[in-house]
């Protein structure tokens, strides 16, 4: 087995550490020649043709603009000095002065702003795509600004791969493409270095350590649609498709769905969706919903994609249901013949704002029609009350009659009443009409008991 000699081991470790810590390339301003004058936009400058101003001669100034579309033109100002105020990027170019067609002096004016420090972020749209590294800018860079990117394997003593970055004016950002050779291990770390420079200076960004699998970021799902399900007033079917940059034959995605009714501001999220469709079971009746979908690699590598474009849909509503026209709040109630004949005043149904709703379902509740048992109970109670009133009237009437008889003293008060020994027939007027048949003694006892009951004794 091969072993490293003792004195060489520390040197080898130092070389590896230096290779791991050294930047890809030194970053500095673009080299300027001695005849270049650098100024920032908005500044003022005075260009001098000769140190000593010539007499009795006319000095002419000519500008040769830089760039592919640049040309040359004579400046209207004359004299040994040329004053330029409020410099712009377009003022950059080569200025030359001459007298009588003889060139006296030529110098180059460069109007540039120092570059911004790059803050790079990298992502990969699929396992078989290149890595894209980009960083946004707050302002448009100077025309002479250039950006470079270097990539190398970490802890490897090898030269870095240099990539030229491209500026996109509409997105206002630099984008660099990192091409990985086939068979690259997605788990091996890479070191990414960036540099932005122009004539006004050069700045290097902080090195980023990435892995090809860790920067996976799929594109948002496509063709998101929301459809109602028949005879399901609280369900919605959401469908979508894989992004065109991701091949589902080799690698899959998992999805996250979020939705909300339009009056609400907060979303309800559903995670761990492995299919390209989802049924929503708690949709609001008759309310339009906003739905979005995003994707991530099936095993959770990398980050989530951006949310898809919003898709809207409304749950199924019964055509006979008036709420499909009035919305979630209705001021009419259906009759037995499937018509709407009763209209309540609109003041009973106030509008709810999004702050009042706060993510909860608010529905109009109509008071149900009274049950027939309610009328039966009410009628029975009324009849019972009438019967009690009649009984009280009859009782007090009997008490009044009994009190009248006691008020008049009968003859022979204080004497013993003689009871006839033999049966005697009472007068017809004293005989009750409804007395039950039987012996005279039983009839007399029945009458006596009735008088005692109504007398209240």
C-alpha cells in the first residue's frame, strides 16, 4: 500500500486547503490606458486641448462615439477647453481637438458606474438540465460591465471552469450557465465564484458551495384548471400537468395545492399530492375559488417551484336553487310549488367584508316553518285553560248559594231536628234530575255529598 512520506504529508494538506480556499480568479477593474479619463454619471468634466491656450486660432472638437453603432461628429463648442455637464453613458467616447485640420490631442472619456456586488443564487430545472446561476441588479449596469463565473469541485486541486455571464435587460439580472459533464455525481459539492468588473472597478461575490441535487427547482406546473363536480355543491376538481422542462418518465414530482374563496385572504394548503389532480371537499357553496399549484422533486431534494398562475372555479349549484343567482346570501325562501314568493327586506342581510369573514363560512339561515305539533300543543293548552275557568266559576257559584242559605236562620234554630222514621218521598222540586236510581237513602246520601263538596268545607 502506498503511503505518503512524513515530511510531505503536511505540505500535501496545505496544498489541498489552499486549493479549497483560493478563489477561482482574481477580480479587479478593467485595465485602463493612460489616455482614459473616468467619470461617473451625473458628474461634470472639463477637457483641455493644450496646456497653453493658442492665440488667434480656432480649436475644433470631434467626438468618436463607442459601440457598434458609434460614429463621429463635430461638436459646436470651440476653444481650448470643452465643458461637459451632467455626464451620461452616451457621452463616453474618444474626444479629439485639432487646429486647421491638425490633430493636437486625443483622449478617451469613460462614463461608468462601479458595479454592484453580485449575490448569486443557483438552481436547476431538472436532473438532466444545466445549472443556472443568476443575481439581480438594482440599476442598469454600465455598458462596459462584464460578469464572469468560475466553477470547480470542492477539495480538488484542479483548474476552475470559466463561464461568461449574460445580462438580461428586461429581467435586469445576470445569468450564467454551468454545464455539467455527463455522469457527474449530483451529491458532490461544487464551489461557485463570481466577479463583476468595468472601468470603474471590480467586485467579487461571496463563494457559494452547492450540489447539483440540492439546487433542483422545477418550473411551475402548467394547465391548471378548476372544474365543478355535478350534484356536489361543496366540491371542486383541480387538474394540472407537469412542466415541459421535467420528464416524468424518469423522475417524478410531488405537488402542493392551495386554494381560497375570493372574499377570503388566507389560503388552505394541501401537501404531499403525488397525482396531477385533487378534489376539494370543503368549497364554499356558490362562491368562486382561486387555486394555485407548485412542485418539488419527489424525494424532497432542492426547493419548491414558484406558484403556478391562478385558476378560478365555482362549485356546482342546483339550477332550481335561487342562491345560484343571489349569491351566498338570499332574501327569498322556496315555497311548496318550487317558487319564490316571500321576499324579506334587504336590511336583514348586510354585506360582510373580508375582515368580518376571516376565513369562516357565513351563510344565510332561514327560520323553519312551525311544526303541526306546535299548533296541537297550543290548542290543547287553550282548551285546558277554558275548562279550568268553567270549573272555578261553577264552584264559586255553589259557594255563593250555600252562603246565602246560612245567612237566613231557619225556624227552630238550636232545637234538634226530628228525623222521620219512615221513608218519605221528597218534593219534586228537591229531587235532582240526574240522580242515579236506587233506594231513597242512597239518593239522599248522594245529594248530601255533592253539597258538601261544593260548599268548600
